[in-house]
C-alpha cells in the first residue's frame, strides 16, 4: 500500500468517492430491470407500506432462503402460485417477543432441518402425495409490528385466494392474528381455531402493543372467527397472566390444561376440542406454539414452561385434529439461538409432517397411492361420525 505523507489528501483520492461515482455504472439498466423483476415476482406490498419499491414476499438478497422446505419447489415468481396442494411461507418476525428473541430465524431452521418425506406408519410419501411449493419469506418490517401484520395478512390472503393449503413458518406468536385475518375473507362461514400453547395469549396488549401474548384476543374479534370456536390445549404452568383467564371466561373460549389431558385422556379431550372448534364452523385453523411441548424436548423457544406436553402426546392429538381437515396451519416460537442440537427445529418439522400426513391419509389433501393393502388399524384411531 502506498502511503504518501508528503501530499495533501484530496477527496478524489478516496475509495468512497470512487464508489459514489461508479454507482450508476454498476447499476445501469440491468440493475433497474432486476429491481423491477423482484417487485413483480414478490407481488405489491400491503397498502400501509410507503416504499412501493418493496414487495410482499422478500426477493432481495437479505430475504433469500438457503433452501426450500422439505423438497418443495421454490417459487421465485409468486404469481406462479395456484394449483399446488400445499405452500410453505416464512414469517420471520420476532418484534412481538417480550422475553427471549430469536424466532426470526425459525423459518430458516425449519427449512434446514431435514426429515424423510416417507412415514411407514402412514404409508405416505409426502413428496409423491402432495404438490408443494415454497414462497420464501414474507417481507416483514422488524421495527414496525402493525405494518408487518399488514404484510402477513395480505400474504395469507394471496394464498387463500388461490386455494392452496398454507403452512406458515414463524416467527413469534404475534403472527397468529394476521394469519387468521388474512384467510378470514375467503372462508364463507365461521373459522374454528385449535391453539396448542402453554400460554393463552389473550391479552389485548403487552407493553402497550399487540405482542405475542395477544394474538387470540384480536383474532377472535374477527367477525367469522368467534371465541366460542377457540380451543386452547396445554395452557398452564408458572408463566401465565391472570387477564387471559378473565378474557377466556368473558368470551366463552375453551381451555384444556395438561392436567385435563392427564385426567381425561387424549381421546376424550381431543373429541371435546374437535366438537368445540367445528361447532357451526366451516373451517379450522391450527396454531401450534412449540412451547406447548415440555422444554426437555423443545428448549429452543422464547418462553419455555416446564411441565408441558410430550412429543408423543402432541403427535397423537395432531393426527386426530388433521383427520377432520384443516384450512391451514402455523408453527411458531421456534428460536434457534436457544436450541440444542436442532431438536426443537426437528420437532417443528415433525409436527408439520404429521399434520400433512394425516390430511393425506384421511383424504383431506393431496392423494394416496392406489391398491394399498388393508391396514390392521387406522391412523389415527379416533374418528368422528
């Protein structure tokens, strides 16, 4: 490196000055065309977004995904969505977190941790039974929860309009409200919500905002998502807020604790949950918070609570819930910075696989291979009349 201490440093000598002057040449027509393509591929953002150069789905380098979920085809051009059975979409927002952040990395971890698409118990290979796509991540705004809500709601509306089953990869649980808000205009009747969580998330606000402790206060204000069709499974432990229970009582929502499951058994509790969620409803949305599972099995989450469900209990219940059909699902609160050996992410992927597998087996999504031999018993065992 030349160091000329004898001459006075000029502005034109600076690398930064060269970078300023060369910027137009580096961008040029190709750069403008690339930016326009990103906007077209990513779809126009929500109306509340002032910067109209942004898109609904992130298509810039910082929104790029390393790999699509589970072998699905990545749709760089979101306009190609339509005709698929299932679509994965990331909502990497953790601005609603009130304790340990990190769930913005949840979608990346869930995509990275692979499992086989084949399950011998179901007799299903999801890559053969389902036509799947990955839309990448919704472009959220880390510093603005409400604009992020608008983006997430519009993204879910975009998917619902095209009648593709959405699997939303969160993100903290604040996204539960805009997810339901987004699909609600496309459901003719009422929406039931089955919500797995150690927390009831029924506060109107937390720290003066709609946070991850408040999605179902606001989701059940949506006219066709009444609280009488909300069922919460796994609530309890030493991390609850008293006003959750007052709101649940006032709105006639249903809470099923881990103690209830111990006392009455999975089958009776599951039958009760399905009855409430589906009563006078035309569709059911599944909201799965990974912290519903005991932190021995799912340490990588923002607000862990001891005494939660076991993976085997969860998977059994999910099979029964999915056997009746779902309109979509979200998996939230996977926080890789707190995970150990990816076991929380692995459980999250297994939850998704289990739901999709049960939907396929029960004829609610995709297709099953023909001429399968008769099963010795049906999975799940619980079937409603």
